[in-house]
C-alpha cells in the first residue's frame, strides 16, 4: 500500500510536469494518469483484517511511531554504548530535539498512518458495500490514523476516493480536521459493538474504544486550535469516561498483571499481534536472560523520570515473592534476587524448576542483576551487570556516547517470563488513562481531581496526595503510563515538552516548533497543498 500511495503522488507530479511542458493539452480517455480510479473493494472485511494487522505492526515497532512518542521525551533515550546503537545519531537526535525533515522515522510514520487513512476511506466508500460493523471499524481506524497525523504533523492530506486517482489530496487542519475526526468517531460509536459483544482476543475496537479516542481528541483540542480548554469539551470528556465505566471497565489491582495475556478489566483496546518483544528486549542487556536470545541493550530512562516514584533513589529490589524491599510503590517494580519457582502459571515455561525469564524484574531495573539461580550476572567483559542511574563515558564524564554496557536504568512493563518473550496483548487504550483523563478534565474545568487521583494511587500502593495541580497530574500520568506511547502527547498538553532535560540541545529548550514534526520533503513536492511546518 505504501508503494501504491507513492505511485499515486509520483504520477500526479509527473502529470503536472507533463501538462506544462507540452502544447497538446487534449487528454485521451485511455491515459493511465486520468482514470476512473477506485471502484470499490471486493472484500471490505478482509481489508479491515489487514488494516488492524498493519496498525498492530506499526504500533508494536520500537522505531518509528513509538520512538517519536517516547524517545523524544524525558521517559526514554537510547545512548550509544561502544559501537552499539550509534546508527549515525538516529536515536540521539530524537531525545535531544535535533531531528530534521530527513529523519527516517518522521517519514515512515507519515507514510504509514496516511496509508491507513486511505485504506479506511476505501472501505467506507459506498461502492465497497461495507457492513455496519465494517463501517464502525473503518471509521474508528480512520479517525485513529488521522488523529495521529494531526497530533504529530498538524495537517492531514485527505484523499477523496470518489475523485480520480490523479487528484491532489486536500489538506485539512485545525477545526476542520478535528470536526472530521470527531464525526468519524461518532459514526464508529454508532456502528461498533459493545466490548462484551466483541469476540475475545481479536484486538478489535468497541464502542468504548471509540469513546476513549473521542475523549482524547477533545482533551487535546485546544492544542490543535489554540487557546484554552473549552468547558463544554471537558464536560464531554467526563461523560465519555463515565460511559466507558458503564460498559464494565474500571481500575484493577495488580499493576503488572495488566501486561500479561490474560483478560482484565482495564484494557479497553489492545492489539493481539505478537509485537511486545520490542518492549521487552530493547532495554535488557544481552545477558539479562536466555529467553529469545537475550536483550538488545538499547533503551533506558532518565534518572529524573525514575525519581518521580516513591522509594530509595539507588535501590529498587524485591524479594523472591515480589514484595518491595526499598520502600517503592508497586508501579516502580523491582529487581528479584533469583528466578521464581515454576508453578505452571499461565504463559510461563519450566527451566530447571524455575520460571524461565523470571530473574528479570518488573518496572525499573537498577543495580545488580541476577541469573535464574541467583548468581550475580556480569556483562560481556566480565564486570558486574549493574544498571546505573547515570550515562557516562570512560572518564566518568556525562555523555550520550561512549557509554559502557551497564549505564542507564532499564524499563520492563511487559516481561520475558510470559509467552517466551512475546505477549500477544499490547495495550493501546487503558481505563487508568481514561480515569486520569477525567481527572484532568475536572481540573481544567475548575473542579478538584484529588480524590480521583488518590483512588488510583492507593490502588497502586502509593501515598495519597494532599492536593493535585497540573504538576502533580502530569507526574501521575508519567508514573502510570510509562512506555504506553503517551508521553510526548502529555508533555505538550501540559506545556512541558520543550523544558530542559539531560542531553537536550540548549538551543532547543523552549522551542515550541518541536511540538510538530516536519512534513517529509518528498510529500511537499508531491502535494503543493502541504506547507512545511514552522522551524523546518
């Protein structure tokens, strides 16, 4: 589909050049660039299957969309360790806000989600004869894809499938774009089944998922339009979250159990493709576990992010049963002293009487790491495998490059002990996020969200807060939703995306042009209706 999309743009550009360079402007009916174009899909249900599969692959990738949402923030960075993860600075420029319009991930995300939009539009075309459920799914996925483009690039090229293939996509922004997305979501709500009516494990959206996305769009609406949050929009957010709760969703105890294969009451929408291996192995050391060949020793988090949680700044240990030893709250997890005895728990496998991979802790991994048998692990050079708070070079100086194998606190929300390192349940929308969206909507419309936030904190084993302001709320979202691909969106909405953090370029502090990514140059050439975003 990506190739076809490019082909359409290329032929459009070629046709413009051709028409302006010849004197005979009469177009024959057989000319390939002016055709009847799209005539409908023979099997819209199969197209829906393919579209969900595409979204699963795009979302589960550690590069592209995930990297643009997380590595550009204080929640994740990929330091260069020796020659590993250098990649010509591909990862470093995201975290230090020095990316340009040629960055590969910027172009790929643009192509992927605009391609999704086109497929969804083809499904929704009346000539495809979509069923009501097809309409619900396609409307939801089109809204999701268009919202991602709006949120990341500020302008959406929209191709009307009723027009010839040679027609340039119109570009919609601001209120027009928001209204289009909201209309699609209303159509999705009207046509999608309830969560209870959806077959388990399909990774498909329900009315609750569409309501969640509508609440997310309304919560961010003032970012796209300018100005302040509208009280009517905030009231809608609260109502939508209440409707999601009425559908049977709610907060659930056992934080890390949510990221297993088994069903839970919090997951509103997950994707069933086995893509969670990226989340598991991208930060683990090569020798952290033997599951799936070990880790890739890339992604870490900043010490300042880790310090958002309660507990000892330098230790994050748990006992063999997972009980905290360093005063930490549940969500910070901890490092076990050895593997867990094998009991046949769902998704686990036996390795000498121990759960394979269970020596890897949950949450934030810092300090000495241990093998299944309790032996202290070492890195490839034989030094203790101790994950450290700081990123330093061989001289001990703070550095984004020339790190050794052990720098950086690692993050583990999904865990290699389940499913052989591939948990077929990657959460996209979760009720705890909806709960915090409602709390935020209350705060932004003059209410007091303290009780709501404390309801979540008590469930997660954290001390209740005396009051909740914007500062406390963005921190709480960070503690709850790390690695769930919301950090960039949250930081922008709370005015924190351009603040200073470790390794950010000083010249980029306060640069609000970084709120949007650049339009890829090839797309500007192909569609003159697009305009490059300021600062690029």
